[in-house]
C-alpha cells in the first residue's frame, strides 16, 4: 500500500475545563453539562454561516497529548487488551478523536458548546453538523465487546494510560 504524507492544519482550538487527561470524561456521555467552546480561526468565520440551526456538532480533532500508537490497548471500560481499531483509545496510528457535542450558540468565531469531553487546547481538525438521518444507521446496531459496558462511560474518568510521557 502506498502511503503518502497527509498534512492538515487546525481550523481552531477546543477550550474546556480539562487540562490533563487524568480525571477527564472518556466520552461526551460522561461530560453532560460540561461547557466548552471552539475558537475557529478568524479567516474561516464565513464557513460558520448557518451553523446555528443545528443542535449538535461532530468535532474531529487531533489528540495532541496521546502517547505513541499501539495496536493493542487496554481501554478504559475493560481490563483486556483490545485491537485499537475496536476502541476509542487515543493512542492510534492517526490520533484523531471524535465527539458529538451540543451547540449552544455561535458568537463570531466562537462556538459555545455543552457536553464537552475534550482536553483544553486540543487542535480542531474539522467540525460537521450532526444529522440523525445521516449519522444513525438504520436497524439494529451491534457494539461488539462494548455491549453491556458502553453505559458505564458516564461514571468512568480517564487516567494517564494514553498520555505522552
């Protein structure tokens, strides 16, 4: 497989009360009510037009504090090592994170958000409106090894296992 270099520039930065991974929520479901914001680069402000009509956004971001990638990881909701692609662990070959957050309002280049589980200072790669008809698959959904565990994300907090040292 031919692997060409791919370069992205951050479109903004995510702001939140979480300065380090330790104690941060591991998913937006564990960050209910946590306020944050996205500060979009001023040159990109025209791209925010019409965003206020959406209640939720998908944030795609660079997990800038993630340690080196590992193909087998011990996720927060399990004691077994799992394949990294079967987890949401940040120690990935491409440390890209995804969170669905509530959009409260847009003020110029600043998006005010709720249910933010992302670390402060995280570079934002892209954002997209969340649309249930596009983003929720029809019919039954299987969630593999997370069956019976996904609801526990609300109580779990991150530790330092995926942090750069």
